[in-house]
C-alpha cells in the first residue's frame, strides 16, 4: 500500500510539474510573442488598407480609367461624361477612405491605447466600410438616377470578371 501511495504521489507530482511548466512556458511565450502577433495584426489592417489606397489611387493617374469607372462600365455599358466624372470621384473617395484608415490605424497603434486600436479594427472598420457602400449607393441613385439599378452580387460578378480580364492580359 505504501508503494502505491508513493507511486500516486509521484504521478501527481509529475502531472503538477508538467502543468506548471506548461503554464510558465505559455505565459513566457505570450509575453515574448505578443508584440510580434500584435505587429502582424497591425500589418494586416494597415497594410491591406494602404494596398487598397495605392491600387485604387493608381487608376486615377492620367491616361488610366478609374477602377470604379471600369466596374461601372462593365455593369452599365457606355458611361456618360457625368457618370464617368461621378465614378472617378467615387474612386477618389475610396482612396481617401483607405488612406485615412491606414493613418488612423497606425496612429492609434503607436500613439493610443491598444484597446482603442482594437475597437477600430474589430468594430469601426467594418461599420465604416458598410457605411461607405450604403452611402455611395444612396448618393448614386439620388445624383444619377440614369444608372441602372443593380444588386451587390452583380457588382461582385463585374469585379471578378474585371480581375479575370486583368489576369489574362498580364
């Protein structure tokens, strides 16, 4: 019986040591890797917005057709000069939105509390993006009723077709 008791005590001590070591190593890894993981989250949020700002902005250069104009032309066919001007302005609005999100993300990450940056990334960004889509949709049909009404899935199909064409040309 004494041998069984010692064996049980030895097993419990081994389990306790393993669990304690696991806890200590986990805490050490979290503290050591937390800045790296947070940096990856920052790179993802700010990097994606910066890349989108550059992509949309590149289509605003002289001699290029703005990205939103390309998509609108794919959806609606020929664009009137007023429609072309409007879609250029929408492309510019998206560039400004993406650039602002990039700057706010970087500013909050490096100059504000982490919880404020997390709120921006996890709550404000999706709501602001949705507000951009809804606001532009409402403004478009108020200012340009001549645009044929299309649903979001048609816009997604136009974007996919646009990307497929770009891939074939590359």
